[in-house]
């Protein structure tokens, strides 16, 4: 079985400040890792993913996440946030082989960017 | 290309009523899933399907039925609604060889 822990349920920050949303996972097998974003009253959209290769992955809107196998973490960071980044962010994990059709989500972190 | 569509967007049911939440995708995705989203709980998998005619249970299947007669459609049925099923329901789909799931806009269900 696998699980995901998002350590902060809410993260308030000021515009242009840096932010880190923390995610730890637990799994007995190799995993793929994902961050999804949900803007108010919308469905989820894939923000970025780690499947293999470089442990640092980036999104088109300035977010990045680093896969740390020894610490079983996949924290999401952005050096300078905008008001438009206000959303709920979900970390998710999937087995990298075998029964890989199940995606397990964390409980979400609500990022609120204040002016 | 409409992506993943869900109907209705909102629904209010009385306890004991039945209804079907519709989900359709036009991307020829093999995999389809239903999740429920509750405050502070994240998304939990209800049922999923790896292809037409094949379905299986997820994490929280009780009270829900699914079928997959075509690649495009994956309806979720509530046979006897309960207040504990008040939630936002999301349908998602993806290609077999891709890990990117595409989500529908959701159905907000209230059971009184």
C-alpha cells in the first residue's frame, strides 16, 4: 500500500514571497510522483510529474519539485508567487509498475496568496 | 475535443433516492476513474475501469455501482443515496501508457 502526507493543510503567503508545499510519501515499491492544482470551482490539472531521470522537475508557470528518494519527499516550490497561484495543491503517487492505474492523493494544501 | 465532461454540475437528492452521474470522454482513453472529494480528505478513488467491460473497486466503493459498456462513457450510480454521500465527484481518464489523468469539472452532490 502507498500513502501521501501533505504536511500543511493551509499556507498563506504574501505576493512575490517564496513558497514551499511539503509532500512525503510511503511506498514499498518504486513510485511516480505528481502535483495537481485545483483552482476554485474547477477540476484538477496536472502541474508537474516525476517519472524518471532528473530529480528536479519544472512546470511552465515557475513551480518546481524535487524528488528525494532517501527522504521520500517531493516538495513543491516557487521562488515568487502571484495572486493567481491561489489554489489547492494535491500531491499524488502511483506505483511505477504492476497495478499502476491507481493514483493515491494527499489531503491537499490550500495556498492563499495575499497582496 | 471536449475532454472529460460530467453531468449534472449540481444535484440535490433526498435520502433513499437513486441517480446516475454521467461521465464521458472523447480522447479514446482506456482508463477511467471516479473520485470523491471531501474537505480535508483529498480525493479518494471510488471505482475505476481499465477498458470497456472491465471495472474494479477503489478505496471507497460502498454505495456506488459502475459499468463501462463503451470506451467513452463511465456512469456512476447511487442506488440509495445517503447523507454520507454528500460530496464533489470527479471523473478522470487517461491513456494506458500515460500517467497524466484528465479530470472533469466535477458534480456537486448534496443528499438531505
